């Protein structure tokens, strides 16, 4: 063997030793830190449906069709709107029936659906006049205050904030305290709440998203949630539904969302909604607010917005005719 080959093999051996030590170190760090690598087999999608499904004036959309011509119409000075994915069927249906003189392309200059965090940013930055969303987070309120913006929240309807598990999970009910203990990781195994012996994977959403804000404000009520593992974090609402439905250890995951989103907009037969304190998230229990996690959804505007057509639109949505649209698009009327 030549001298060059000997040197080559010696250097290669040294390199392999160094790499093996690095790999062992990385393994120990990952193993000891409790971090899990994301499962590449889990398909994560933004919202579970193509955008056109609820776009106003799209030929194939699934928006509510009015039985008769609405009492109002808007032909100019169109209020600029944005909102959460879960609220798009409501304001998309309203816009399609009331905004006149626009089509599938021109409507995008006035009406979009950009998720809760982006919608609040656009409202505070004065890019839109009103948004259809869940309550603002503390950071969103701070952002508004820092920008000198005063928000006005107008309740339009009621909805249930729901917890979902895979249909193979034998657990059908949790108490308020058990939910809190799961998300602080005091309870880490389903056996503690009547299920099979299996580690609980408690999925979460990003800060300032509508569902995360409700989770923090309504469910945890000031109790600090445990930081999620990498595999317990989903950026999009559609992702958390599909994660519960398809996760490789399908019996051990739990997630949260809004009732109509998971039963209408992104329905999945592989999930089941849990009762809370023995009460199902039915429309009747939402209407009476018997279900513990009944929440309002809002039209949020700025107090400095001066648009008579927006004032007219708000008044109409709160009328009997407008509240019927809220009900027909899957929510519970506010009155």
C-alpha cells in the first residue's frame, strides 16, 4: 500500500471517529431535552380546503344562498373586510349577497381571509375597516394601544370552543380541571382520565391565533400552559385537525378548535368532539351557554372608522335577517 493511501485511510478513520462523537452528542441532547423530531408522514395543510370554497362570487363556492333579496345593498364605498378562517363562511355569504358591482377578482380589493393574527394586524395598521374574528389576545390589545388605536368589539354570534380526539380514543369526556392539567402536563397519560395507558400528545396553536387566544383566556384562565414539543405544535387550524385524525399514535393525541370549523368547514370522520363536564357542544347547549366553553365571535372595528355603509352593515347583521345568515352558516345567533 502506498504512503498516500495509508495517510488517506488514517484521515478517514479520524474523521469517522469525530463524526460518531458528534452524532452521539446530538442524540444525547435530543434524547435528554425531550424534543421529538417532526413526523414527516404527518401531512400538514393550511386549512383543509381550497380558497375558492368560500370566496365571494366564485362560481363553485359553498356560500349561503339567500332565500330572498336582502333588505340592504352596498354599491360603493365598500367596507374593507378581513377575518379568521372559521368566520369566512359568514362574512363571505354576506358580502356576496350585499356588495353589488363586483366580481371574483375585484372583490379581493375589499374582502380577504388572512387568518386571525394577520387580520388584527391589518385592522390596527388601518388597511381594513373591520374584521370577523375571536377576541383579541393580550399582545394584540397591546399592539393596538401602542399604535393609538381603540378597538370596538361587536358580538355577532356564539360558537363552541371544542376539544377533539381520534375516534379510536375511548375517552369521551373531560372536566375543566383535567383539560387544564393536560395542558400544564400535570396529567401526561390517558389512563389518568379513564383511557388506555398511553402518553398524551397535547397539540397547540401559535400565539395570537384565534384558537390559542381562546385557549389561554377562556380555558386556562391565567394558568400557564406547558411549552409544546415540536410534534405538538401546528401552525394552521387545518393541521391540528388532521394531526389528531392521522397522527401515527392516533389514540394519544388531543387538540382544540371551533365547533363549526371541525364539523362543517373541515369535517373529518376520524375525530370525535369531547364533552366537557359531561356537557356536549351542541347548538342548544351553546345557545343556553350550558357548554362551559361557549364563546362569542365578533366584528371588530376601530372607533376612528367613519363609513356609513359599515354602520349599516353592522346594524343589518344584528337584525333578524342578518342573524338568520349567522345561523344558516353554522353558528348560533347572538340573540
